[in-house]
């Protein structure tokens, strides 16, 4: 299966089969990124499905998912490639009577190259989804490494020359917007902002992931989670945590939500003590769950 889609509706259908329920906006943007061959920058709060979207696209297209996890201090050696210095040293030692020019030609060859995610992605022969995850956590300098890749789909290795992409991967960059990405990087991408899904879509997502869950209980879970997200918490519950809570309640044999059940399982969806104290003090379960509430 190729890295292409027939239409936005085809995107929705195939992503749903991969376990990802996409909105019209998500499906349309993914379709355009595939058709235009443009990288897709997905921005939004943590836990709204940015990384999961990449996984679902890869599964929908029977493609390999290659992931570069960004963090403060990630550098060229971790992102692009590095040389196997130990093996190079052994080679130099073994050929100590050899002229340096001959040894240099040998040690800077494919045999001694260790490809990292970006290089692996553009050299991959099959369908590929390249996920550059949490781009905003990397230092600004890493963006310079990405510009050549995202603009021309090539990487320059001084010792070997320019490596052109065998075929263009479907590139997804994610960002939690903890810092502003450069305009040069943004220009090379299509942009998609993901926020928490509306209640109906999140209920459908929960029931897709927890198929034995009663619909009424699923709706109640989503209502409570949305009420918590409306509070000024240090960390709002993510969609994955909503799903975890649903699975927890299933494991507990819970049929309906009440104050005791919520209090006993609140640590599944809230991960800070002050958030739990705030929720315990302010959450009015009767008001949240009443019809029209």
C-alpha cells in the first residue's frame, strides 16, 4: 500500500481501521500532506493524539514508522548519523603500516557509518513515516539540521557527499508549543493544531479503544474529564488517560460513577497532588452528570 490516499474520506476510513478517529480537519490536512509531499507540523497540548496520529498513518499505509524523539541536547550524532569510532580505530590499528590517505578512504565508508533516524528515513526503500516527536524540546540548533531534510529531502555527509531520499517519507513533526519554532521550519510544513476532542468524538474514541464499555458510562467518564480540564490544573487529563480511566473502571466492575469511585481512581487521570486536591474540592459530580449538565 502506498503513502497516498484517495480523498479525505479515505483518510478517515483507513485511520479508523488503525484505531484512530480523525476529525474532518485532521483527515483533510493528512490528505493534503500526502498529496503535496509536504511535512506535517502537528501542534497542541500533550495527550491529544499527535504521536498516535503518526502511528495510525503508518499502520493505515503499511509503512515503517521511524521516530526521532527530541530532547534538550539532541545533536547531529543522535538525529542524523555518527561514525563508529571504535571500529574505525580498530581498522586504523590493523593497517598501521598503510598510508593515511588509503586508511581515510576506507574508514569513512558505509561500513563505518551508523545511520540515525533522519538518515534511516530517507534511505528507506519502502513506505516510511518519519516522526520527529516533540520538536520544541530540542535546542534551536537542531532546526538547522531539519531544514535541508524537509526542504530537499536530502542529507549532506561531508565525507560521503549528498544522500538523496530514495523516496519521500511522510514526515510528521509534533510540538507541545513549549517554545516557538522558527518561521523557516514552519514554512516547509503544513500546519495542524490538535486540541482535545469534543465530547462526542472523545466518547467514540473511548468506546473504540474499550469496546466492552457501556455507552452511558463512557459518556459519564468524558463529562467528568471535560469538567476537570476546565479547572486550572497543572496538567489536564489527556485522551490516553481518559482511555486508561475507562479501562480502570471496567477492571473494577464499575457500572456508574459516584463520588467514592471517582475519589478512589482519581490518580489514573490526575498526576499531581495539588490537582487531585483541587478536583476533590471543586468537582460537583451531580452537576456534571445531570442531563444537560
